[in-house]
C-alpha cells in the first residue's frame, strides 16, 4: 500500500463529507486515468494511489480504523485488503468514475430497460365559442402503436425472445485490454439482453407498427390558447411492452370576427352614429349568450369604454367570470346626398361665434394650443 496520506492523495481533509470525498475521487481519477494518459507510468501509479485511498476513505469502518491507526491498521492482516487495488475488479473502478456521467456503472444486472413510449403533441384549433363553452372533438394521429399480432413482444406468435448468449441477458459486455476492463453495449442483442429468433412478420421484431389512431378529446369549458390537455397513455407505444407515452393536445383559438379575448375578458368595438353619440340612446351589443342593450349617454365621445360585468369567459381554473368591454366608435356617415350635406352645413353653422368653444371643447383646446405654439416659435 502507498505510505502517503490518503487525505492528501484525494486532496481532502478528515472533516470532508463523504459526498465531497467521492466528488474529489471522480475528478482525480478522470484526470489520471490511463486511457487519458497513454504510456505515462507516473499517471498510472497516481491512479492506483487514488483508487487505494478512495477504497479506504469511502468505507466508514476502514476510514475509522485509518483515522485511529494510520496505515498500520491495514498491515499484516489488518482491517483492509492487501496491495494495489485491494482485490477490486478494474471494471468496477471504471464504472464508479464514469458511471454517473455516461449512464450508470456495471453493477445491478441488466443495464437495458425497455423504453417508455414517446410523448406526443397535437395542435387543435377551436372557435372562441367552442373554447368558452367546451366541446368534444374527434382527432386522428399517426403514431407507433403496439403490434396487435405479437402483443408488442416482437416475436412471432407461438415463440418468445430468448436470453442473449453473448451477454447472458445483461445487455452489456466487458472488453479487456491488459488489466483494463471497459463495458460496451452487447453487439449481439444491442443492449436488450434478448434475442428474437422468429421475429413477428407484422412489425419485423420491433413490437410496434405505424398506424392511424382515432381519438375523441373532451375539451373543458374556458380553455385558452396555450392550454394543454393530457391524454395519459395515448402517445407512442413503448418498446417490448413498456408503457406508452402521453398525448398532449395543445389548444389554439381562432381569430373571432367580433370579439378579442384577453384572459377571461372579452373586448369588442361597437359603432354608433354621431347623432346617437350627441343625443344618447340605446344600442344592442353582442355577447356569447345573446344580445343585450347598452345605454349610451348623451355627449359620448369616441373610444369611450363600457364594461359589462360577468359577460366574459368563465375561467377554467376558478368559478370567476370575466367581463365584456365595449369600445364605442363614432362612425362618420358616407355616401351623403346633397340634402344631407346641406343639412350638415347648416348644422355646423350653428357652432360659429363666441360660444363655439362650449360645444367643441376638445377642438377649442387643441387649436388654442396650436396657436400658442406657433406664436412662441415666431416671437
């Protein structure tokens, strides 16, 4: 055994936690691993020291004995194993150091596990009415489904997969070069641990086939763009009988002719004549439940907003219901007759004089400001 201090070799102290000791061991082992330092005898010797130190400090009993008696605790039949690697298989060293990074070490039997099927996403378009009230939609998707003829096993009916003779069902084999042992995926079974001598003629041994799947999706009321509905087990079939993945149906709301949606609130523009804007009156506005009357007060200006409580969308996540916000837009009449133009000119003439600002406060304020601005520039 090395006579150097084990703590010094691993660049740790007696108060260092087990987790930090392991982390330091992995860092140093990777740095001095012979595969990274081909032909470097010093690196190989350093690697042996690192392994030897970790073998003692990672074992609570050996560590306690070392802390009390030092190297003497492992001499002449003491607590530890003798010399070099302490009887450990080098394949274990490789697995300990690189297992966490490259997918697990050699221990624990067959490293291959049948993979769960892939999750899938399906984009569905809904009208605003469908999203608000809820509906049921039929969809079709092309997916990998379990082969019905072999029930997903991949083997022809009446036969079954057998244990791989190369890896004996482990899915991995060891390749040795000198005293190094490196694990690789078994070239015979490709990591499955099984051999199918009589593959299914429908799926050619895959256990899955491509097919169209028809589903009926229940859309809950109140969904919005970006919401996803999860259909458990409706994704792709897993390998060799493994569980299927899930299907996520993602909602997209089509643009509506009248309403715009923002969360649980609805917005719409309602055109009114300037006569109604000036004199006031009632106008019918649409809602998702039908028409309602909106009272327009006299002297209403364009872009005036009116909120109608509870006429929006009911949230899918709560019992609260949004509002309908109506923006009144004053429409200028078009295609006027001569008589209509004459009446408008006569009407406009009634605003002339000293009292015009009383009837057109915005216009008066704007042009007064413009005049002051021009005067300031020219003065």
